[in-house]
C-alpha cells in the first residue's frame, strides 16, 4: 500500500507583503485529499469479504490514539 506523500513546497512571495503566486489552498484543492482509487479498491474488498477487519485491532488503535491525544493536550 502506498503512503501519503509530502505536500509540495509552497511558492513564496518575491517581496515582503506581496501575495504568493501559488497558495496552499490552491495546491490542496487541485487534487482530492484522498486516493480515490485506493478507497474504491478497499471498499470493493470489504464488500466482497476479502478485506480483513479485526474489531479488536481497531479498538486497540482507537484507544492508543486517545491516549496519545490526551498526552498531547497536557503539554
């Protein structure tokens, strides 16, 4: 499976106080925020019963993310 790629560099203005020619919003809106083809393949695999779903693994990850979130809030 492919990983999410880093966002491309944002163009900076030539002079202070001028607007950049390419904004982050324009770059982000140029492509969908997710890999639509990958989502389609996963959805088809889930519907056909070929995608392994482990409720225990999902629960473990949700709990781990919550603990990480709580830890970051205290900082």
